[in-house]
C-alpha cells in the first residue's frame, strides 16, 4: 500500500494547520528542500496541495515546476476547477491531478478530462459529518458522500481520494469512514487521507489494504519530526 506524504503549500512555503490565506503554521521555507529531505527518509511520491489556488489567492506553480525539474514525482490538488487548469498542471510536470469541486459542479467537463487522461485524474471527496465540502472546503455540497460517489463514478473516474474532515485527529473514526467508502466502490482505486501519525496508527490503517485500500495520504503529523530533526541548530 502506498504511503503518500501531503505537502501543503501556501505563499511558496510548506505549512500546516492552515485556516485561511494568512493563517497557517510554517514548517519549512523551502518545499523543494523539504521534499528532498523526506525522500531521504523513504518518501517515494508526494501529494501537493496548493492552498493559494484553493483559497483563490494565486498559485504555487513555481514550486510545482521546481519539483518536476528535480524529477520529484507528485500529484497536485487545490483550486482545479476547470479542465484547462488541470492540463496546465500536467504541462508543468504533475504526474496526477486531484480534482474535487469540478467533478460535481461540471460533470461533463470532468468526464472529458477523465476520458483524456484516465487514472491520472483523481477525484476527491472531502467529507465532514457525511456532507461533502467543495470550493476549498468553504462550502457544503447538497449531496451526501454516497451521492457524490455515484456522481463521480458516472464520469468514468477510476481513482478516488477521500478525506474525513474532523475537528480532531481520530484514527478510529477515519478507519470506519474509509471502510464505509470502500463498501460503496466497485473497480475504483481508493486513496484516503487519515490521521496516521504513529507507526501503530499506520499499522491499523494497513489492515484496510486487504479490503481494497490502495494507499494513504499522510499529513504533517507524519513527517514534521523528520523535518525538525534535519533543521540546523
């Protein structure tokens, strides 16, 4: 099962706990250097979340271009609300794009994108209490998670990224939610973002591989210690 560190980028810096365009905790000033450090700790592939794009305050294309130039493999999400933007990101060097709002708001456009790029297009669902969040998690979609899954799979998407959004880290709740989603999928590859901060947590999640989970997307709690240890004194 793949383990994919998620690097959240805001204003060209690696951050965590972002609550808005001007409210986040900085983990590293240079995301490219951070990715190289994490590669030394065994990371093979990254998910990049462009928070500026998600918040509508710009983008971090320079960071993405730098990753591609350094042959650091990545998928990217955040603010991809048109097929044209997705194609721009592929041209910058993204291996995959993670698309949420467009999958539900513009299904015909999403279907055409999936038809052109196949599994390189990952459909995303952010779930808060059974309701789907869209537009950078700023709005609720009227559909339930089950309804959103049905709508997304109708576009032909074969890969899904799922995140349970809670006020606190709750690995048991994450696992239960992922199991519920797995039970609704057929012939769709699932990646899930879970609060697996410890080795024990990751071992618990790994048991879901037998039920069909393809990979887990790991947040800052997974890699922050590694970055801190490498920081100059």
